[in-house]
């Protein structure tokens, strides 16, 4: 199978060996595996170099983001199909043959994915993701390849780049919008794509980490990326979260109005607290879990606060080559690499 499998990593030492082994088994003798690292401080890179893979590390002056890793790996990919996955996933062996056959049979489909099987349901975040269900998990046409999948290289070349280096999340949606704007389609097969293990940290710790790494700023960043572009209206229409965050802003305004306008400040504070408890209660009833209700509302607050920060964030040219270094792990066919983008240094381990 002539496919480049890009594994994007950032401190994935715990599970990376199993991820690489699943990718190598699926790629076969005609494929290649590329580990694109966004600045790991653990043993991620050292582990990757034990395997016959290409290892690309971002330059120190390149700010890490969810959009940077895929594009960094794509710069070194040489096959007509690109499979994108995370460093804490196991690629299912039956997926690639089905995905490539579907792309071969459907010339205007730019990318195809399958089911992402969440293995870490102890975390409230991943449990909440699964509980939402809906069209996000259904087989058929989709507007983005959440979590990765297989892309047709010709389609990516037609829209300029794989992922926007400025985005700390929502990079899949942004790519989907650019592809569909040029007439390409995306599809989800009724088959498992990967098993995803995710972060095992407490859900609240993960939420705080996502603020610190700017992951939560992604919705504002993707809005900014679309300003003045043909797909801006589509962004507004497909970011259904915007209606939810608008509701959060309305809640904040109502609370602020009560605090400012009610003459009895003690009563105003009680009214604000009562409104907050009512919202948590209603969400808990809907989720059938008090713990899930509290976490969901707190997550809403974080996301709503992050949106304007992302919207005002500066941008770099997403089409500019990403700087870094490339090396080859044990037994990697380095001779098959052809082009090295500007500012990249090549070495062999």
C-alpha cells in the first residue's frame, strides 16, 4: 500500500512504541511511517528512533500546536495517500485496505476515516465525548475527519497545505472546509479506524492543561483563519458550538446585570448562585449524572472564555515551510527520502 502514515506526537513515550508497531504493520513494504514531533521533553523521540521510521522534530522557534504536527510530517511525506494519527492510537489492521479501496473507487473523495474507539472512559472528558453520539459517529459523508484518517495527496496539494500551523484545535474542521470549498468530499466508513487511549489524567487537570497549551483557543483561531475567505459563512454555520457559547455569554450578562442592578447585593448574589445551580441541575438531568453535569458546565465556561483570546491571536503564514530537523530510525530507508523543505537539516542515526 503506497501510503505515508504520519504519527503526530508531543510527550507520547508511554504508548508510542505500540502506536509505531501498529503503523508499520499496516503500512507494509511500500509504505512509510513518519513521526512528527512538536517538541517532546520525554523519551518520545528516542523511542521513535528505535524503529525504521522517519523522525521529524520541529525547530525550537516554532510554536507547538495541533496544526503544526500534521503539516510538519506532510512536508516529508512522499506517497500518494496520507494517513494521519496520534501517538496514543493503535491503527486497526483492516482499516487501510478498506480506506484506500474506497478512495480508489471515488475520485472526488479527498479523505476517509472510520470509527475512533475510545479506550479511556474513566475520564469525564472522553466519556462526555462518547455520550454525545450523533452524526459525528455515523458512517457516510462528513464535514471533517475528526481524529485523523486517510487523505488523497492530490487533494491536499490542491488546497495548499494539510493543516494550519496556527490552530491549537479545530484543524480538522478547517481542512475540511478548504477541501469542500473546492468540491472535494469526505467520508466515514462503518469500520474501526483506531483505538484511542487519550490522557489518563483527571478531567479537570486535562481541562486546565488544554487552557495552558492553548487547545481551548482553537475555536477562536479557526474563526480568525476564515476571515475574508470564501468559507467564512460555512465556518459560522458548522461551528454549532458558537450557539452554546452565545448562551454562556447570555448567562454571564444576566448574572452581571443582577449584580449591578439589584439594590440588595446579598439577594443579587443569591440569585446569581441560584441561576448557576439551576443550569448545573438541568445539565445533570440531561446527562443523567451529577458529576458529568458539573464537569460539562465548567468545560463550557473554559471554552467560552477562550474564544475571544483565540480570535485575537496573531497568525503566521500557514503555507510557509515549518523549520526543524529530520533523522532516520534504525533500519529506516533514508535513501527513499527525496525533498527536504527549506530550513531543515538532515542527519542519520
